[in-house]
C-alpha cells in the first residue's frame, strides 16, 4: 500500500560493479526496476499538470488517460542504448522518438520514429559541433514534451535544447559509472529537471539523486 505524501523505495538486488557493467554491455539483464517506472511516471504527470519538478513526494502511476506525450529518448551506442531499452515499458501510451548513434538499432524500436546522429567526444571538437547542431535541429523539429537520456554526448545536447523548447528533461547516468559520474552526466545534470545516478554512494543533496537502477 502506498501512503499519500510519501515516496516508496523499491529494493534493488545489486551485483558487484564489475559484473553489472559487464552485463550491461553484453545485454544479459532484461529487468527494469519499479523505481525507474515510478520516476518516469512522475515526470509525465508533472508535465501534464504544468508544475515544476519537486523530487519526489508521492508515487504516481502512469495513467494512459493522461494526454498523450511525445517522448524523445536519446542514447549513444552500447551500454547507454541497452539501459534506454530497459525503460521502454514506462513509455506505454505515449509517442516515443529515438535518437542514437548506431543505425543497427532501428529494428529494435520499429515502428517508432528513429533518427541517427554522429557520436562525438571532447577530443574531436568539429564532430562535437556537428552533433550539437544536428541534435538541436531535431529537437526544434520534434518539439518533445519530455526528453530522457542515458548518455552520452548526444543526450547532453538533447537535454540542453530540450529545455529551450519547454520539455521536461531527465538524465540517468550510466550504471557503468560506478566510481564517479560521467563528464556528460556532470554537465547535463545542471540543466535536467530530474538528475539521477544508479549508485547510492554517488547521490548528493544537490544532485544527482538515487532512486534505484534500470538493471
């Protein structure tokens, strides 16, 4: 039973960091924690009501009677994409558009709209600029209600441009970052409405917050 005004925490069985990271990149874990569902449910609810995010006060179930939202889900390849795929059940009842860096992922999300961008890192400045422009144009074209990313660089740009078009934004730092937050996560977290880590020891009062893990 959920008590009004109180957040519910779902215990997550945790594997050692090295084993969990291995499973991510091999795609061996097919579970999605209830806490991940709850955090997305709350974001959609707040978007519908027009209120600002105030983390978290109650457990809200995603109700398909709420107006249908356009979710822009962004992730680079590898483990970032695998973790984004674990969130698919939370998107039920809404339009989802995907942006990633690997064309081979298209078949995993058909018939949803799918856009391909270049991956980038801080060592190749020109490619970073091209990625930022491409992601920015897509966000302006799509005008999503919600932007969610599990990393890395394309997700950071989607969060930044998402704020410009009035979208609610969620950053979930990759579970592979067990010792410290990713650079993209550090940067994106300052601009995301909801900034999450999947490791409790990395959570801080000022953010990111810990609400469980997607694996």
